[in-house]
C-alpha cells in the first residue's frame, strides 16, 4: 500500500512492453542465479509483469523467485513470487477399489512454455502485482530462490481496468435476467 500511495500519480499503462531473454531463453538452476533484462518504457504508468517460462527438471515443487526493478526490491510481495509447474495424468484409465471408488491417476510433469501473471504468493493481495515505471531505461532482475526454470519473455502488460459499480450498473441497466 505504501508503494501504491507513493506512486498514485502514475496512470495505467496504455501499451505493453515486451522484454525477451537472449536466444531461446535463460536457464536458472541454483538459488541465487539471476537474469537481468534491460528495457525502455516510452510512457510512465502502472504495468503488470507477466512471465513466459518453462519449468526445468527439479524436485517438482513450485518455482520461487525474487523480482527486482532497477536493483531494488519495491515491496515485500516481490521477494517470494511463485510459478507453477504443469502436470498431466500419466494414464487416462482410473483405477477403482472394491467399492467402485476411483483413484486419481499418477501425475507426470509436462515441460512446456506457459505464461503467468504475478500474484502475492501469500494471497493477501488478490489482484495481479503491479510496477510503477517512469519513462526511460530500466532493469528487471529475476533472482531464483528455488527449483529450476527457463525464462523466455517478461511482458509488462496493461492492467485490466475494471468498471466501477456505477459504470457497470449503467451498462446493464434495464437488462432483465432471462435464465431460470
């Protein structure tokens, strides 16, 4: 909240900024491994970081990392961010017990690219996390806390602007519910 208050004059971003890692992505294996991406922002504003990544073979836990902007930890929620792994059923057949109850099949990890918005891993802030960026040159640093990951792209996206209750009401005024 202190960070939001200190940057309350920033508007919502109008266009995304995409920052790509070199080659086909940067691989981070050990806690403390880092990736620094340099980029330019044309217009100051609030941006939502979205990360395109591929989990690498590890212990199967979530990928934890810290995100720094221009070498600084902006607020506590940026220190223990979480990226999920992809899983699928190892078989399409469900085993059953003597009473006919089905068991969940074994899971196997899928190593594929996915994109994630960043959220507070503790769940206290329910909206995607945001960065207030001034126009100009910046550096975004990803520091690995646990597990292994390949980072492809960081997109600094435009936050979704939700209508106020009054705006929503005006848009739907007179529309009667037709369902059961």
